[in-house]
């Protein structure tokens, strides 16, 4: 494993988990490429990406080009055997993809050809899927369209949200990489083409998609909440105030009040009326406040009888 020099490209926490796991498993990660430092949080502090922080802990050279497609001289100098990406965040040009000796690889958080794009985890949850997975595939210029070398399935539990499913994806990606990369280096993995008739897409989540729709049925409403929890968080409006909803559960088919009405907010329950029944809002947050359980929320503010939008 140490004979093949890897250039690793990634940005978020799941990528950092994979990077650290590959190094621990004995792979030779010669350099890391990640996105530029950015302003994060309310205090406007400039922070490195999780991958940049991991590279620093591991003492691996780290590059943060504004546009890798225009600033890749360092890759030319390094002459790595493999470009390996996992949630890097930029589409790479054919010129960059040609900079490794072996065909470049990408780990993608879905069972391709389903959910090509930037938000496969969120779309799997929003669709109510019972399984997803990770795909090891050839990187090509067209988004997530390369040949598949290996895949590993993940069961999606009813209680999973975007945060917990991301953790499962990170662990599965590491398992798949550790199992498959040595076989790939030895020429023992046989690629297969994606079935274009089965392609679906998972584009980036837009800001307006964070607002929950009261026109959704119970199942879709709950899955919408799951798909955005814990970051960025779905929300409803309480007058002009944004009310974040991080966990919800379908309760019954009862229709007791107009859609959007909180029909009960007592003890451990906050029940919201939708067109096809009731959902329980189980974890909520007001602006500038902590995330609270329904019981904790009720202790501070009763929503009973109020109409959410």
C-alpha cells in the first residue's frame, strides 16, 4: 500500500474521517487538496475545512487552491499515482483528472447511478429510502458518471437523519476504500458502466428548500425534517419568527383542526395538524436558543392553538 502515492481531495467531516482512516490503515497519502478557509459561525471567524485540520494533525502537505482547475502546478510536481476524491466540492477538468498515473477515483455517497450530485444523503432521506450506500468509481469530467469499481450498501434506519447517515457513510466509505484500493492497485477490480436508464440526480439543497411545506403529507414532512437535520435544519414560521424543527414523527391520521394548527402542546407533546393527519414536533429551536425537546420547549412557550406557516 505504501508504494502507491495518493493525492487526496476532500473538504467536510466525512472526508476528514476517511483521510485519517486511510493513513491509519497504511496508505501513502502524499498530499491533500481541500477548499479554501472560510468564514464560519456567527462570530465571523475564519476556519480551515475539517480535511485541512486533519492534514495538519497528520503532518501531510495541504493545498487550498481557489480553483484547482487553474492552480494545479503542485500536482504536476508531485506525480502521484492516484487522485482520490471524497466530497471535495469542485468539478475537476479533464486536465486535472489526467495528472495521476492511474485512473482517478471518487467515493460517492450513493448507490450509483442513483443520486448523482452534491446531496445524495439528503435526497435518500427525503425520498424515504430504506437503503443507500457508497460507490467507488472512476472520476470523469461528467458529474458522477464514471465506471463503477465497487459498491457497499448501507441500511437507513427510521431514526436516521442527515447527521447520523453521514456518519454511516463515512464509516462505509473507509471500509470500501480499505478493501478495494489494494485490489485496484493490483488491477483486480473490473469496472462496469452505469445504467443510464436508472440515473437520478441529487443537486445541492437550495436555501428555500429548508422551509417545511404544510402541503406535505405526514410521511413527506417527517422525511423532509430528517433530510436537513442537524444541518442546516428545516423550519416553519411562527409569525415572523423562524422555528427550526430537527425531529418529527407521524402520529395518526386524525384531522382535528385547520392545517398548520398546533392542536396540542402539553407535557411531552407538540402535535401539528397536516392535511392527512398529525405529526409530533419532537426537537425544536427558536432563534438564538438551544435545541430543545418538546417537553423542554413547552416549559418555556406553549404553541397550543397557534398556527404555523
